[in-house]
C-alpha cells in the first residue's frame, strides 16, 4: 500500500526566510504521480504541482521549487523568500496508476505541514 | 466561471438524520471524488467515480452513499450509520487517470 509522510507538523519562519517542506513516499509501483497542494485558511485545496515518476528534473516556478529524488523517495518543496501570504497547510500526495490505469488518480495524502510566516 | 461548486458551505445535522452534500462541476471532467478531512489530519478518500452511473468505495466508505446520475454531479449522503460525521468534506474532479485533481471549496458538517 502507498504511504506519504510529512514529518514536519508545523514550521514557523520570519518573512523572507527560505523554507523547505519535506515529503517522503512509499509505493511499490513504478508509475505514479506526486502532487503538492496548498490549503489556506479558507479551506480550499489549491493545486501547486504535479510530477510523474519518470521525470526527476527539479522544477522552479517563481519563489517555489521542487526537488524530486527517486533514489530517496522524496519530493521536497522549497519556498524562497517566504511571505506572510504563504502561511497555509501544505499537503504532499501520491497517486498510483495500476494496470490499465485502474487506480484512476486516487490520492494518498500526507498529514500536512502547517507553515506560519511571521512579518 | 469553470470550477467545482460545493453546497452548503456549513451544515448542521442532528443525531440520526441523513444529510446530503452537493457537488457540481462544469469542467467536463470524467472522474469525481469525495474526501474527508479531520482536524490536523490529511484527507481520506470516501468514494470516487470514474464515469456516469459507476462509483467505487474508497478507504472510509462506511456510513456514506453517493450517486453519479449526471457527469457534472456527484452528491454525497452522510447517513445516520456514520458514527462520527463531524468533519470537513471536499469534493474533487479530474479529467482522467493521471491528471491533476482539482478541489472544491469544501463543506463543514457538524453534528449537534
């Protein structure tokens, strides 16, 4: 069975600090997708990134960057120069695709990391 | 605007009552999902549907029921059999397998 672990329950930083959120996953499949979502106080989950298991290139999008390392089963997320608006709960999630895509995108979520950015 | 609409945002249920949470999407997505979130925890899958008139149980389906009579609609009924229904419920949809799953704004259900 798949599992996602976000070991950091809460992180508190001061504005403009860089912060890295850790995500470690377990799966027996060779084909899978990894996601990061942001949940602001309003409750809606906002999609940030999707990465497939065959693409280990790191990605940068503005102040956000992601480091996918298949060898260590990790998919870490870094926010550079954090801002107060980055305060939210961040979830890492794993989607497996079984034979013929039968899993159809069901997500297994980590417990989430609460990020608080202080002014 | 395209998106996923959940209603109501807040719902109170008395013990022994069934309640239905609405989820509508106008994204033309094939797949739809219901997740439950408890305070300080991640999301857990209740039910999912890959196509109209078909749905499968997720990890915590007991005490819940769904229907998928139309592509754009996937209502969730929380029955009296659900012993601890107070939670935040999130509906989601996706174009298909391997695609990004998008979420609605969620519904808060409280048992009083």
